[in-house]
């Protein structure tokens, strides 16, 4: 086995060997802290590095732990046929995790003679990913393509960032239409604007115009947020857009790629939406007259109102905590004041009569918000404040705490990361990631 030394204070390389069928393979794992060069050295300083394998079924196995500082880490014998992700944690003497990062899923044997990057950061704060994309996008729409690439688009400009190489790609396409909404399936991106939709294959840059299903047109859902279900189906929810007319229309694409239009029970504008296992697509707010929340089950073509009073909030964010609760944060508009911010609140979709969201006591002052679940009872809400500046908040049922971004930006957008946590993209060159 080759022993490799520190590349810098904030990054080091460790090599591993794997054996199966009397063969041996070797590769390198590059651990980097990106733009945060003091992550390993500032107080509190971690004392131990722990490397774990996370199998496809979620089973976690410790591979090694090494005292810090260290110039090398031996990962021992790993089976090249094993598929999983490597999670790297730096802990203190009490076992508290101070830094953490996780790779994409890989087959260890595929690393023979190759190198894999793992981004490690201080938990509970933002950190800048390695290498700055060359394109600065204003208020982009952002998604994850093929479980590996951050795809962002603003107007007809786009950018791609490779989460395996931890580097921007030079092959981002120029789009044939302005990206108001996007949805990704593997390497294919559906780009939607008011006049139509185009499918673009990121691997070949080939484009195909899409035909709208019967019962609606792409202008009905352009600007709406995309919500993914665990079975591979997706929804572009027209009622979540903050401009244009209120609409009931939702574009549904099932796991086989077949598209159809389905409808909410009430026209909405500026609502927020999240997938909830056991229920379906849950949509909240965006209407002063319709039910405060409704659910569109995967087998239904029409939303079912839930027993919540109307909520006219526009620009809110929603994300699920568990099988029956979701948190709603940000946005403007109450029954008494269309410009007022509302406290974060928890919506229990299991409630069946006379339901009221459990409201917190602190406003989340975001005109337009997005949210990602980052803990058992915690969400990260990111969006624009009244001046257009991007701000971020950690929101729980009982607490709201602002998390300072590393880089000032306007129009930054949030995306859930396949390796855990969430990233803010746009409004500045750097991509920032938050991890609990």
C-alpha cells in the first residue's frame, strides 16, 4: 500500500486497498474542505478522524478511526465489489462531530488507479465547495441531474457542477428557451417556459421539443416548483409560482415517463408544496378562499382539501419532517396584512377536523423561500428578504435561527444534496453547502 502525505492543512489524501477473488486494487480518496482552509485547525479542534461505509440499504459500518493530526490513514481491506458511500467525520474527545462529509455512492473496485473526492465541512454552518463555477447565474432554477450534477439555469444560460469531481463542468448547454421551471430524470432535463417545453439530454446536448398533454398547457405550470416522489415520479406545481394568475394545474410525470395534467382543488399562487410519504403531494397556502392545505395522492387526478383554514401566504417554503408533519416557513401575507411575514408553523396532515397549524413565535422574513429537511425536526429555509438579499434560517417547530452565508448574494436558490444537507446556488460564483 502507498502512503500519501498531507496536501495542505485543510486537505489530505489517503489510499486504500481492497481484495476479492485474490485480486488487489488501490486508489486514492481526496478529502478537501474547499474554500474553508481553517476547517480542521480552528477551535474546537477535532482529535479523531472516523471513516464509515454507508451501504445502499443505509447500513453503516465503521472502516477506521485515526488520531489527528495524521499524515496518512489506512482504510484496510475493502472488497472491490462493494457499493456504497464513504462518510468522513472529524470528532472531538467527547465524540461530538465537528466536521463531516460524504461521497457519492461508488463501487470501490472502480477506484482502482483512480481518485475520489470527499468534501468535508464544519457542521451547522455553510462552507464553500471546491472550485468556483465560471458562470454566475441570477435567481436560477436548480436541480440535481443523474444523482451527480448540480444543474442550474437562469434564462437560457446554464451551469453544471460535478459532485464526484467537485468541479464545474465546461459542457453546460445554452438552452433553447428560458428556464422558468425544470425537472430532471437521469441526464435529461425538462425545461419549461410560458410558451412550451424542451427536453435536453445533458450527455449529448441534444434537444427535443415536448408536447403538452391534453387538459392544459405548459404556460399553466411555468414557474412552478418541482416536487419528486420516492417512486421516481414528479410534479411541477403551477400553484407555487409567485407571479402570474392563480392556477390549479399540476404537471404529473410518472415513473415510466408518461406525462399528464392533474389539478388542485383550489386555484393557488405562491403556495408551497412537499411530498409526504403515505399521503402524497401536499400543497399549502397561496389562497385566501381555498382550504389552507390539500393533498394530491399519487393515484388521484384531483386534490383533496384538508381541514385547515385558508392561508393567503405567498412565497412560502415547505418540507416534510415525517409521515404526517411538514413545516411551512417564509412568505408574505396573512388574513389581516398582505405584507406581513408569518411565523414558521407545523402542519399535521393527519388532522381530520378543525385543524390549525402549530405556529411558532418567530417570523422567517423571506419574501420567497425554499426549504430542505436537514434533521429529524429541523429544516433549512433559504430565500430572498425584502431587499433581495439571500438569507438562510434553521427552522424547528420551536426555534428560528439565522445561519450566516459565507458569501453575500442576491437571488440564491436552494437544492437538496444527494450526499446530505443542502446547497445554495446562484447570485454569486461560489456554491455553499450546509450540513447538520
